C-alpha cells in the first residue's frame, strides 16, 4: 500500500505562552518530537501573546497562569474577551481548587499541571482537540471533593456570573435556542454551548429546563 492509501494525520498547531524561557524550550522540544504537532509560536508575556494571535491563530494554546505582565486569570480574561473560541489548556503549577474552578468559569478546555509526563501532555492536547474537556487526574479528585461540599445551588451563584453568562441565562430562560442566543449576542454557537455547560455546573443542573426553572423559581430572571 502506498502512503496515499491511508488517511493523512491532521497536524495540530500549538502556541506556547509561559514567562520561563526554560519551560518554553523544554515543552517545545518535547512536542516537536511528535509527528502530528506543529509549534507555530511561543511567547513570554500577555502583551506578546495578543500581538502574536493577531498574526496567526493556533488550534490550541498552552497558557501559563503567571506571565509576569498578567498574573492569575488576567491573561485568560483578556484572551476570552477577544478570542472567545480559542481552545486553551492551562499549563501551570497552580493547583488550588479556587484557581482551577475560576479558570473553568472563565472558559478553558483543559488544565494540566507542570511536571506532567509527555504522555499526559499529549493526551491533554488530543482530548481537547476532539472537543472534550481534559482535567489533570491529580486535580480532578480535589475539584470533585470541593464541588461535593458546595450547596446544591444558591442565589449567591448569580453574583459570580459574568455579564455574558447573565445574558445567556436570561435568553435560555426565555426559551431561546443556541442559534438564537448566538445571533443575539454576536457570538458563535460553540461559545453558547460552552457558556451553557458552565452554567449547568455552576447551578448544579443537567439540562436547560432545570436551569430555566431554577432561574424563575429563585427570581433570578429579574436580577441585574
């Protein structure tokens, strides 16, 4: 059989954002050895990241949470504001439940701890590219434990919603479908789906009907 007989493997384009040159070099060296991965850029600051993203868009961004000029979730918030559909894996040494949950709330597709094996990094990349969520196994147990100790739902959850999440939840409760919500908010249907999934987790519900019922019963529909 010739090489053309089988399907060609799709190349995954990746950008690295980490303020430690040694970390960038190490990760880049590891990933360059993977035949299905192409590194199309690496930066050490949030400012440089935003400039580079203007020039080329990777399929996946590996993002550290401490870029020097943007600490914690600051870079992620800036990124989400301008590029809401960009797939992001947080690659960080931060492992507190609060930080991880906050990044999930803002919108990420994966979270991996630094020091993970190449196999784990490769697994995370492929999981996210296949439109699934990846959580570092070490963190998964901590997050599940944290969520179990949270109340089933609370009107306090409303105060933690972003303005965009509030708009989405209003439209869901009004009976709008994903395409209608996307058109109303000038965002993609994929972003709508992500926000709705995030809202399900935040209010501990499993479908739109439960979410709408909760919003109405708690009188959240009238809050601003």
